[in-house]
């Protein structure tokens, strides 16, 4: 055989051998890790959706989900710890079929983004997740804005990357409250309660990374994101978004009145009953007990969050100008002065503060729920009626 033919055959053999080795290495890497994004549910803790990591290894028969959003209402003092900002969540691991069944049952869609990771990155991520699941590591201090099930999943993926992730940035000028309102649309009472508890700290514009506290903002950031490898290579972080569980029917929040409707109904009632009281020269202290008592109780919750909770987004809260615990603590004296028909200078102070609050309602560095306005106006009417009766008595 001619030398050149031997040389050509040798080169071809080496090429096929190299190709075969490469093919074998690619096909032996059967592990797939995906980002799962779940659409919102109807419970207040599920209104923003959910994020988890899916790990599939057909060779070992593994199809499991790592879920950083596990918690139990049966935890001792759960409500107390939640209000204080000391809620502990856990990393849970479950078979995908059970995870799928749970979200299909509640009517939530689930979307999957298969991560384009190198074999070494997959192995590193597995080790990180395995270490996080150790009994001594699986519990963490949950924070709904900065350290939740979504940010944890993102951070663990970043920890395994051999390079840097360049996300698909969302540069719209949004605040935490803007994003929260996107998810509470149609759940007015839940939105009203959240707005009462969260202070002005969530009304500053945030960057694209902080927006990823919300599951679908992370989904959009990952879609089209690139990995810049340490070796100068570039690849997509994930494949296209795939719907693996279609959305189902969900019950919506049903109340006879919205917070705004209830607020204005209360204002009209307060206005009419106060006009009647002024006309008949009656203090109507029973109305004050209900109105100022409710405002004071709400103020106690807000004050506790501001001064004692470790939640980072509850202080300062300018709602204390309107709803504050002083209303509740002063209420016995207010009733006493009403019954004895004595002057009560508390109403002068309250009227001045509420006038300032209502006048600057749209200008303060905190975005208030509009339903607060008729509540503030109702308190203003009651203090004004007391001052009018004091003047008439003179």
C-alpha cells in the first residue's frame, strides 16, 4: 500500500477515535438540572409563585426536586416568629411526581428551564445541594425579599458556575411594592394587609438583581442569560421555557366589599352619625370606642413591626401618623371626657396630625394603599365633631 494511503487511513482512524471518545463523554453525561417556576396560588403565602430546582439522572433513576420553600404552620410559635421576622424555612427534597401532583392539584402552572451546565458544574451543584440538605444545614432564616426560595435557587446555581452569568436585565424603574402589587392584583384584602405592614423601605427603585426575589422575574432573567466561562467561552445559561404542567382552575378571593368600598362606606356612616351627634349635641362615645379602638389595634401591630421586628422592610412606616397605638391607650380617657362632657385636647392634636397626613398623602416617601384615605378621613371627622361640640358648649 502506498505511504500516502497509509497516512490518510491513519489520520481518519485517529479522527474517528477522537470523535468516538467525545461522543461517549457527551452521552454518558445524562444528568439534567432545571429551574422550575410555579405560577401563583390563592393562599397569601403562595401569591408570588415559587421556584425550585429539578435534578434528573436516568442512570440512577433519580427525578427529584430541591425546594427551599418548605415550612410548617405547626412549628412552635410560628405566627409570633413570623411577625418578628424570625421565620425559619428548610430545604426539602421530594420526588418530582409528588411535586407535580401538588401543583397540578392546586391549579398552578409549572415552567421548566433546563440549565446548560458543564459536567463539572452539575457535579458541583449536586454537592452543594447535598451539603445544603444535611440536617445541620437545611434550615435557614427566611426573608421574603432578600433570602427566599427563589434567591436561594439562583444563588446555588451561581455558586457552581465556572465563570460569570450575565442575566437578561430588566431595567424598568420598579420598586418592591410595585412588584408585590403585580402579584396581589385581584386579591385586594391581601394587598391591603401587606401595604399596612410594609413601610417606606420598599418604595425605592431596585435593580434587576433585587427584582429576582419574585419567581417570574428570575425566570425572565434566566431566559436569554449567558455564561461567560473562565476560558473565554460563552454559552446560554438555559434552554427555552417549557410548560410542563398547564394551569388549572383556581378559586379567587371573594369578599362582599373591597377595602376601598368598605373604607368609603365607613366614612359615609361616620360622617352621617357625626352630623347627627353634633345636631343632637351628643358625643356618641360608642362610635369612638369602635373606630379609635380599631385604629389603635392596627397601630399596635404596625408599631410592633417597626420597633421590634427584624424584617428589613417594615420600618419606617408613616402609617403610624394615622394608625397608632396611642388611640387605643388613650381611649379610656377619651370616653371619660365624652361622658363627663369635658374638654379633650387630644382631638386638637389628632386633627392637626390627620390634616397633615391627608394633605401629604400622595407626597410622602411611602406609597399608601388608597383605602387608608377614607379611614383617616373617618378619624378626622370624629375629632372634628368633638371640637365642634366643645365650641358649642362654650
